[in-house]
């Protein structure tokens, strides 16, 4: 319930931060799956509504993954690799999101 109160303050365009474009993500596109970085407080239902609203596609399923921050040593100094939340979106068969054009 507390998450829903925090989520209402976030604009629907702000809840989806950016697409994740990696070799693994492009491989999943063959299975009608797209990966996005999302806001840390975004719920699965709000992510589903926002993706459908922005890209005008039908979302079947949303899986979320929390990547934790990690310590990295670069040139003898300790830095922190920031953590983030990502969502794997499964689209209806035959639909797709072209990340190059955003349609």
C-alpha cells in the first residue's frame, strides 16, 4: 500500500527510464520480450499500464528484477556501480516495440 502512495507522485513517463539494449535483450526480442530500466518504486501493474499507454501495445506479462549496487575497484580506488530496477515486458504475439524509433 505504501508503494502505491509513492507511485502516484511519479509521472507515467518518468516511471520508464530507458530501454536496455544488450546482446541478451536483443535475443529476447525474438520471443516478443523487451527490457526497460524502470523507477525503483514502480509496481508491475503501473509498469504495464505505462508501457501500454506510451507504446500502444498489449502487454501480457511483466517480470521485474532488482540489480543491487556493487563495489568496483578502478585504478586502486573503490567506486560503486549503481543498482537499478529493470522490467522484462512480454508483448502479445505479433506486436513489437521498435526501440530505434520508439514506436
